[in-house]
C-alpha cells in the first residue's frame, strides 16, 4: 500500500496558498484492507474512506469509463491493479493532477507544474468533455486563481464551447450548479465564474436570466462587461458569500415576475433568498432620506435586533448595488436601527398604554426621533 497527497492540497501548497483540506489516494490496496485498518466508508458509489483519526478522505486509485448521461454516468474501476498514473490522468485539469509521495516527491505526469508557473487552466485529455460538472469547476477555479493571472487555455476553452452546446449540459441538477456557484462566491474574484461560463455559452443555457444582462466578450479580451461591476465592487468590501450572491443575482431577479420561484428553482440557500427579497423590496420602495416613516418600517422589517446578520448583509449588498444612494441613506438606516434598539420611553410607560395603542404610539415616537436625526444630518451638511 502506498499513499499520496493529491489534488487541491498539492496545487495550493505549490502556490503558497492556505491548504484548507487534504485528499489522499491509496495505491495497491483493497476495500477489505481499508476497513480492516480502521477506515470508514464515506461514499456508497466511489471507493472513498475516512481516516479513523483525522477524518480526511482516502480514496482507492480508480479509473472511470463513460457509460451514461450526466456526471454520474460512469463505470468505476478500482483495486490494487490501478496505478497512480491512471488515477491522475482521469482528473479534470493538469494543476489538479499532481501528487506528493510520503517522502515529499512531486509526481507530475500531466505538466501541472508548468501550467501553474504559466497560469493556465488546461484539461488533461478530451475525456474532460464527458463530465459537464467540469465546466462549472473550471469557472470556479478561474474565480479562485484569476487574481494570480490564471486563465483558461485556448484548447480547453474550445472544448468547453463544445460541451456547452451539448444536450448533456442540461443533465446537471440545480443543486450541483448552486454548489459550484456558491463556492465561487467565496473566491477572490467571483465574477470570473460567470464570465467564463458566459464566454463558452454554458451560462446562456444553465442560467439564461443571468446571461441576459451580460455582453459577449472574446475568450481572452479585456473585460468591458459593466454588468459585473456591482459584484466587483461589493467583493472589495465584503467576503460574505450571501452578500456577493445577492448582488450577483439582483439584476436577474429584478427582471423576473416570479422571482421567489426562480430563487427556489436555483436552490439558492435561505440567507441568499432572504437578502434578494430585501434588496428587491428596497429597490421598489425607492426610499429617500425624507421618508422617515417608510424608512423606519423598512428597517423594522429587517429586524436588526433579532437578525443582525440580515441587516448587515443588506447594508453591504445595497452599498455594492447603489453606492451613491446608499452613501446618502446608510446613516439614516443605521440611525433607525439604533432607535429600534432603544428602551421603551418613560412617557409611554407612564401612559399605561397596551396592545395596538402602545404599538402605534411607539412607532410615532420612533418616527419623531428619526426625523430629529434627519434634521441634524441636514444641518451638519
């Protein structure tokens, strides 16, 4: 039995990036030997096992042969007869097909180190086109590594265009598309995820509502697509995936009549859906600083005391979408949140009000406080 560190951990280590998880390949072993050594089976379809102490994934070396439609349409062969080289050649990109031996020796049979040095995302063989998930993965790697100058190799881009036009692309389920997209929101340049998919034609088929607002750019041309500017802007200010998601999807959601159903169809998570709803509501209200009652009602609905993250995410996302407007309104929104957090005023306590009467009186008191804040802002400006 020989064990090798493989994939992303090797790639990121060579790039001096933080290694967040490690994957291992085991050569010359069997499922029975893995279980006898204390490993636990982690996957019912693939020979992947969890280390008894670290919990890290150890997979038996394997090959995959295309037998059906979609990313699950493969016959898997594994066992002691499968070599490390065979396992590495089944992978998607050269930079993900490197391994480190237990002695620290780099095994690179696909030219991954050269492509790392040259900043290229390059496929290994034409078998790349057999798995439509790889389109999404290349786009995510472009988002992750683009700030270091990485770009999609011309040959790989050409193959991706063929894949994007294939009927098999539509075999991707919404959960997998969302998983890769949400992963891209956690990268340094999430907008590249959408640009790469748009340039090869996949975005137009998978997420046509998003593609509608984007311009078609040449494979390696300068980026003049203004539709990505809000996402670029908010990505400089916030690393929160939900915030970036809200900004990236807002324009598409705003064009759709049944936005809530669209968000559910995309399998957007709860935080992302809530933020999009808040942004749509705010946009349609067209609030100004002089509308104290409407501002207060809007902030009350955000519930900043009980849901501070929701309020914070809204402020960050709205700042990315409407920097000038939020530059004017943010002090009022923040003041409204502080007024909502203030204790019940003594005059209302002494009045002995209750129920709706108390609620109405408290709202009126808060509106007056917000108007006072607005007057001070106007005087100071």
